[in-house]
């Protein structure tokens, strides 16, 4: 009996050829696992293609809700943005897919898991490090990294074995999509000077121009409703992608540092993610005490890097999770957003646990701030500098 491998199957050319290749070249029985993280797709056709390619089993799992609750949720609480820009769209889905690969490998007593990533990207790292963390005993296979096929070779291989791939006019782009957004690479985008052509965009085509306003309701750092109507997170994100995306807002154009040492030009569309993160940060500005807010922001960039680098399942990530969780206890309230042609921004925020105190902030007669307290405070605040100025700076450097 052949050994078994569970392959993360997307339905595309590479992973379809990978099924046959793992069978032919490595004598493995291949179980194809499709995880629905909101990328959209004709699952029936995808299933049939996996069978035609030689998979012994095809499993399709709808993991949208799990993806939203267990992966997007923590990302929101931690305001994740790699290098200050990228909301970690692909980086977040990989540890979830790895979790399902491991679960399926155990169910079918497989010895290995496999993915369809190349050797130049970050995703291979995320799959393999996550799998290793969850199941140190499982081997990782990466057929696309091993076989050295060009696209033409892969098409030829598919045709030779009768794998039904629809080789349409080759899209020059490499696209990865899930609930949290869409990543587009390659083609003309590999020229960092070239403006992205309109045809790379899908979630952010401008179809609305009449301004709208809506409220995002937050409970403990998570958006739980729109205009006070409760909604599960995965639906809320989908809804916002449509709503905010229709104003042509939510695009990111960046030069990104990959973990493997390559700088790459990346285009992202993440209208829902960017609107939620903007609103969440705004509510935190109202409700987080200053020192906590500042330390949190330092940890956010470390946390984003950990996720980008494939350490979703790691001790440091887990420990920062606890910090983030505690910080979100009072992030309850409402943020009002406005969309106009080409843009989306916050116009208001309120919360029962707001730390904004009108009587402290105002210059009106209701002012409750004790102005005389400031005098001694400022004197002591500057005391060290004053001493330095008297003894050193005034005498030497300025002289
Ligand atoms: N550069 C991004 C990341 O590492 C996106 C990669 C997505 N892959 C793609 N085929 N477009 O997370």
C-alpha cells in the first residue's frame, strides 16, 4: 500500500499537476484538501479536477467562519500591518490551512503534507513552520519547489495525463484571495515604476459615488455589527469589502521585504480590512490608556512580523496574544465612517468606556482641570534638562 500525503489543493494548474506528480514520481496516495477561506470558486469543478488528476479523496471544508473568528479576529485586535501597510491577507490563511492539513493527515494516517508554493515566496515558510509546530512528526513536501517545471512544462504534464485544466489566455498575475483581501503579483507589476493597470483590481472597482455613512459596533475589540445590526465577523467583512470597495478605496501598492531576502512589488486590495483596522485604531485612541496604547503599538509591529514570518504557532506569538487580549477588554463602542468617491474615513467615535473627559479637555467654563497643578509638574518635568543646561550645555557647547 502506498504512503499517503495530504495536499493543500487550490484547483489551479500547479496543485492539479502536483497531485499527479506526487503519485507518479513519489508513489504516494494523494488526498486533496480544499479550504474555503472566502476566495470564491466553483467547488464542484475543483473537486472533479482533483479526481481527474488522480486524488484518492477530495475534501472541501468551508472554513470562512473559523478564519474570521480565530485568525482575522486576533489580527484586528492587534492592528496587524506588516511594514506598516500590508494587513497580512495571505499570511493569515496559511496557519489555518496548515491546521486543517494536519487534522486531515491524522484522520487518514498520512505521513506527509504538501503545498503548491514556489521556493521564492513567504507562503512555503508559513505552511511548513506551522505544520512543524502542530505536528513535528509529519514530513513537508513542496512539489512545485522540487520539480523545476516552467508553466509550459506544467501544462504539457497536465495534458499528458489528461488533467482537465482550462488553459485560458494566461493571466499575467499571480493572485491569492480570501475574506481579508486580495494579493496580486507578477506581470507588469514587477516593474516598481509602472502604475498598476486597472485590470489588476477586482474588489475596489469604483461603482459608487453618492456619499454614505455607517457605524461599526465594536465589542472587546471585534466589530460585531453595522449600524447596530449584529452580524457574524465573516459576513461583516464580506459586506464591508463590497460596500467600501465600491467607492474605489482599499488599495495598497508597496515594495515589500519578503522573508527569503527578496524585495517584491505587491498590490493588495483590502477595503473591508483597512476600514475595520482604521475604525478599531480610532476606538482604541479613545479608550486605551496612554502607556498601554504606546506599548501595544510597539508589540503590534513585532506581532505582525511574527505572523508574516510564519510564526503563528510560536511561544512569543502566544504570549503577545495574551497581552493583546487583555488590552481589548474596554474596546467597546461605535465608530462612524464615511465613504465618498475614492475614499473612506472616520468622522466620529463614542463609547461608554471612553477615556475622553470633556471637563478635562474643554476650554469652556465647565473646565475642571486644576491649572495650578501644572506649574510644579512642568518644573519637575524639565528639572533634569535645566540642571544639564546650567552645568554643561550653556557653559561648554554654546560658549
Ligand atoms: N506577499 C504576500 C505575502 O507574502 C502575498 C503573497 C500572495 N501570493 C500570491 N500568489 N499573490 O503574504
